[in-house]
C-alpha cells in the first residue's frame, strides 16, 4: 500500500465515532434490532457507519454511488412523535429560496406548512411487516416490524426503504383513512435503500414526486411518517436542508450510501420510508436514518435516486454502474486527506467483483475523467454514466498518488431485486 493510500485509510479510521439509528424497525418490537453490528464511524465526507438491525443482502450491489441503511435501536416514546413546533413556527429570516412559502404562494411559513401537511399526509401509509424465523429447534417464530411509505400514483405503488421490507414474508398497509390492504414487493434496491411495494385499491390518495430534488441548503422541508401507527396518525416535523451529498455507512462490511440529503427535521422511529417534502408539497426525498446522540442530524434518499430505482423496477431495464462508493473532492477534503488534487471524485469503497474492481480501481483513487470528459463531482459522474449501458467499456482517468492513470472499465449492471 503506497504512502498516500495509507494516509487516507488511517484518516478514515481516526474520525470520531457516532451511533446512527434507522427510522424503521424489524423485530418483535419496532425498536429491537435483529442483529448486532459494528459501531458507526464517520469517514470521508461525513460518511457514517450505521448500526443496522436489518441484515443486508450478501450480493454485490451495483449502482453509481448509493447504498443501504439501518434500523432503529432505541425504544420509541410518545415524545418521539411530537412535531418540532419551534421550527414550524419560525419565520424565514434568511429570505427566500424559490420554494419558500413567501415566494411560492404569498402565505406565511406556518400556513404553508399546514397546507403541505394537509396535502401530503393522507398518502403517507403505515406498513406492518411479518417475518417468519426458523429456529434451530425446528420451530417457527414470527417477528413484527413497522415502517412508513408514500403512495405516488393512483395504481397503488408505494415508495419506501429497502430495509423496511427486505425480510418481510407478509406486508400489510394501513392508510390514514383506516383502510387496510395486503401488499406485495415489486422490487427493491438494497444499495440505494429504496423499494417499491403495491396495493390494490380505488380512490387512493397520491403524493406528487418532485421532478428533481433541486434543493438548496437552508431550504425548508417537512418530514412525514406514519410513526408506529399511534393514535392521531402520521407525525409531522419541520426543518431545513442542512447539507447535501452526505454519505452514511451501514456497517464495516457494507458500502456507503452516498448523495443523501441531511436535514434537521426530526426523523422519528418508525418513519423510515416516509417522505421528505418541500413547501410546494412535492416529495424530494425518502426519510432513511438519524443520529440519536446528535441534535438535528437526519438523512433522506434524494428523489432523483428514488425515481431512478422506480424506473428500473417498472421497466425491468438495469442501469450501468462502476460499482464504487465515492465522494466529491473539495479543497477541504483534499487538505484533510492530503490528496494530490483538490477536485474530482474520491473512491471510498470498491464493490468486490464489481466493474471497478475488475479494472483495478483502488480505494483512495481520485476519478478525474470519463472517456475524455473532466469529472469534478459525484453528480457529474452519475450524469455521465446515465448515457451508457451495462457492458459498455469506458476509459476512466484516475489520479493515484499524484500520477494520472487511464483504466478501461466494462460497466456493470445495477442490482434491483424483484
């Protein structure tokens, strides 16, 4: 291992440890983890390891740069369901993004939040999961879990997290109006922590998915989850977009989820799979995790990522992938990890037996070009990969220890489990 790579790896393990809990649960209670995992660690660009109570699939997951997440391990209380009143009644002193209530509708912030809640809350569903566990004695035990989801079309398709439904043998969905349905899993993407399930029903409430997340740091957002099915229905919390393009790691043995929205809107136990909504009433993310020991640190999968998975599940057409986890290089990250360049895409994990692995891409490489086009960010890399098909060969330019190298990569196929 060269000196540059050793510095990168050493720095990654020296960052302060945090404990990240998921918003949804599998187990006898909604707050009991089903398996012990490694303590979480913040690594490059705020990558966090998560205590995941739902075991992940062992298959190599291929996607440009996103992954899976975890389950809650704290006992929920009634206080967890409270709305953040301070945030919901705050005034927008910063003035105005294009999605603020003042510019979008001419009404005050509090009124707009109430309107958004009224529009979206009917489509936020409670998901009950039953998993049959075979014991060594030959007996079978049932474990129960809960989560949230959001209906996104009138055909009964529901967007939720992979970790909510991945081990389910039976699914039931309850709408806020009291209707109950059996549900089936249409497809799920463990690496992006996204799943689509379906119910059959008429006159279903539907939430609108944003065409693009197109978010700004400081923008107001509303998190909604049908938290544990408690009396009073789905909970609503309010906050702002704290940061974009954050990464969390479920465990030492799993790749990171990149490109997440960080928000200080409280994400409560049982809210995994619920929507993160802008003040136009559009779903801009899927709530996925929080850090209970820290104030106001929650994460959501961006709607662009979710819609990409929806398209793959509905069409059956996979997308091309490098099979890496990565982060955008900023000048600060370049200094922090003593990188040889202050722009590009830093490889923080390589999927075993994936496309990049076969081409000898290494952790610590900085991707600076794809087929002659300069690459400066993860978003740009994803956008470039969208124009390719699985099996296409591309030339990847990487900076390794200060030297540029060109590697030929045969693109892999993103994994969606149907």
